[in-house]
C-alpha cells in the first residue's frame, strides 16, 4: 500500500476518552513527549464522563493547541475512534488508549516499521504494569501464557505478519477504504477491523520493538466486567465470522464447560454415594475442577513466584476471574443468549 512520500509524515493520535480522570494526563503527556520529528496532532473524542476527566482534558487543551477535543456523545470506543479519525488531517493514524503510556520512541519506530514492512497497520506489545498488589496480579496474568493465551502482543515474539495488533499505527487512507471501525462492535473492534484490512489484501504487522505500558483495571469488579464483555463479544464475533477464528479462542469456554459439567457430575455422584446407588461413579467428575484448581495454584507458584505475598494471593483470584469471565461471556455471546449485546462495553 502507498506510504506517504515524506521522511517524517504527519501523525494523528486518536483517543476515545470516557471516565479516565486517573489515567488521562499521563496518557496524553506521553504523546506530546514523543521524539518523532514530524508534525502531529492529538485528537481526544470525549464521551459523557461523570468524573473529572473532561476538566483535566480542557486544561491540557488550553495549554497546548495541538491537543484537540471532539464530542463523542455515543461514548463507545469505536464511535470515538471514528469521530477522531474523520477529523484528523495527517496520513498516519496512531490509535491510542487512555490506559496506555507510549515510550518516547514509539511513533518513530512505528512509522519506520510501516515504511519497511509495507503494512497497513503496525502494533507491538501491551506491557501491563500494576501499582497495587491487585493490579500487579492482573499485569502478571496479562503477560503470561496461562492468563491470556500467549499471543504476541502480550508475551512478545518474532516480527512479522499477524492476525491483529494492539492499538495500531495505520495508514489513514486504508482505514477510510475499509470503512473505519464498526460502531456496532463494542469490544473486539480492533480484531474486526484488522480482519477487514487483511481480507482486502492488506497486511497487519507485529513488531516487538513497540512496547506500550498498559494500566490494568483497578478492582476485581471492573476486571470481571471487562472480561465478561470481552468474552461476550469474542463469542459474538466467532459466530459471525467462524472461519476467521483460531482454536485458542475455544480454550476458555471449553474449560468453563468442562469444570461446570465436572461439578454437576460430582454432585450427582455425591448423592449416589450417600444413597448407595450406582450413580456414585459420577464422583469422578470432580477430577476436572480439581485439576483446574491445581492448575491455578501451580500457575501462582511458578508465574507469580517473584512477586510479593499479597500479589500472589490476588493472582489466585485474578486468574480464574479472567478465565471464567471470558469463558462464560464467550458461551453467552456465541449462543446469542444476551438480549442486547451492545450494552456490554466492559467499562
């Protein structure tokens, strides 16, 4: 695809923002502080926040005219991204998140990767970093194969073509050609957009040179909401595009179903044992949930062994929350069991 004929083409940072008072300043400051030599603009699509987010953003925008704000009354991530992309003026679009902090070299390395790879979209590693013991446990799960499955944008890997990318640095004209983000997809919209880019002959590229700091959700309730919604949408997308999914997406729902059936069989077996009937053999079903518990404990020992005691204890809670939230959500989304899936945004 055509790359801009300039040594340092202009870039537009696009960010949907909703209730991010805690993180927004650090995220925006990391954009303004990039060592990239080309011109840039920061476009913040503001949703209907109920905390002090918009006041923080207004102060930053008043101090730096390169920081522009745009209304996003819908409030969703894909709607905000589309609002910002349509209003942007530069040929390179850098998709950023209010929970992410970009290293100073990020844009320079990303634009170089776009140029040499000929790709439509380039992404790197989401390096989760926590501040509290709970957040550190979440970050540990994010960055391990036992947590989110070991995809390159979580654990790293060799540079090359990939299925999807974290955040993404795009050729703007290609985003317009494929129709921007699907505003009907509230989570998983990056995967769905990258699917269209690849289907239209484009390339999505992974490079481990790009490492973005990500701040995990700060509470168990918010984490559970995030992963239930993520699972719901992954199940929905698996049903819509069955040929575009890999087997790794089926592992969490298979685990959930296996554990649920094992517990149910165990209860039947327990009743059988108490009443002296042949159903007592079903107690063997408890082997499945028992193996899962052992897996979680072993993961906490091996994966979180270098962390403090509180973080390791939280890991015992966080890992099943991620697995079961995602897995239950996937089953519900795939079977279309939710009345209004668009209401599930994970916020």
